[in-house]
């Protein structure tokens, strides 16, 4: 029986120092009788995606990525529509997708999942034909992601600083949503497009979002005033954001969002510039993932 081929793609600037030990952990944990492995280090922005595309062209069976949600999205979106399985070794800061899929945050335990090769298929989403796996959004959360991306210091404290600062500097904007059965205009502080239920750091923006339901959750969040913050915060902390009076969640397979102007989106923690109008569409069960 021939061995299966695995390409490991490591992000050297992901959040945890434990990633530096990954090459030796891979050698120790991965079953060498079943798998042939090569290890690649991403060297520049976008390089992880290039390495993933190369693995697709060469017929690899598994592409494993060690990084945060941005790296996972960069690699995983190159595998959409193929039979190649994505493996995740979460060494980022928020690790939202890993938490949603119950992938262990311990690198050794995450690597052990590859030996078991339990593969499931999950939905992915496109915004204006640009794919993403977990969470995207426009407004406040996109500005937080943009500020965080341009800061040389990563981690929860940095993320929290931009969460607080942008709360005081940003306001609501007007959006028009065109759904299959209706259209309406609303004001929102931000709108998240949740394929998974996790924003990272074990904070669910849409607790009932599922990676297998053929729907993306549009989470319309209005800005709470300072007196309302403790109440809204309690919904966040108790993982009941869908019950907050400041939040409306719509489950759709396709929608168009018309914004006041072109602006950056938060795409799985990465800031990406998009045109004014956003067309969002679910791609059911389009990605294989080892869980």
C-alpha cells in the first residue's frame, strides 16, 4: 500500500513560540509507515497559499497548516472543491476555526489527529467570489482586524486594545440587505458573516452557526451605548449573543449587502479591501478537514 503524502506549511510569525518545535514534533508524532511528509516555511504574505496550490498540483493527500485563522484560511481556500484534506495545527492567537471544530490547541494532540485521518466536509463561503472558511465581516470588526493586522505585537491584549479604541471612535453605518425573499435597510455597528460560531478566543458571535448546515449567519450588531455595555458584554461572555437585543441574526444561503462606500473586510482575521457591494454565497460541504 502506497504512503499518503502530506505537506506541512508553517507560518513563522504565528502567535505561539511552541511552533518552533513543530518540525521535530512532526517527526516524532506522524506515522512514518503511513505518510510521507515535507515541511515548508511560508516566507512572505501569500506564500502559504502558493505552497498549498503547489501541493494541489502535485497530488498531495493532505495539506497541514500551522498558524492562526488567517493562515488556515489562506491555505484552506486553495483546497476547496478538491479531495485533499486540510489539517490544522492551531498556533495562532484566537484559533477560532480550531475551537469550532474541537481541534486540540495542543500541537501534539492536533498532529495525532492526522494519524487517525477522520475526515469530514464543511461549508465554505464566498464574498464577491473570494472564498473564506470561518468568519468575515464589515464595519467595526473589520476596523479592529485592520488595526490588529498592522500592529507588530499580536495576542489578546493587543486585540482588546483595538476593540476598546474603535468602540469610542466608530459609529453605526447604513446598510441595505437584499435577501431571497425581501430587501431592507438597517443601521449597524458591524455585520459579521459567520460560517463557524467562533470569532476566536472562545467568543462566539453566532452561537448556533454551523459549518455543515448550508447557511451563513448574517449577524447584524447595533452599537450599544456605554450604559448598555455590561448587558451586551454578559451576552458575549455567556455565549448567548443571539439573544442580545442589540443583535439580529439571519441565516441565508445567499445575500447581497450594499454598503455606504468601499472598505476593508475582516476575512478570518485578515484585513482585505473590497468594493462597496458585497455578494455572499454559501458553498455547501466544499472542503475536507481532518477533525
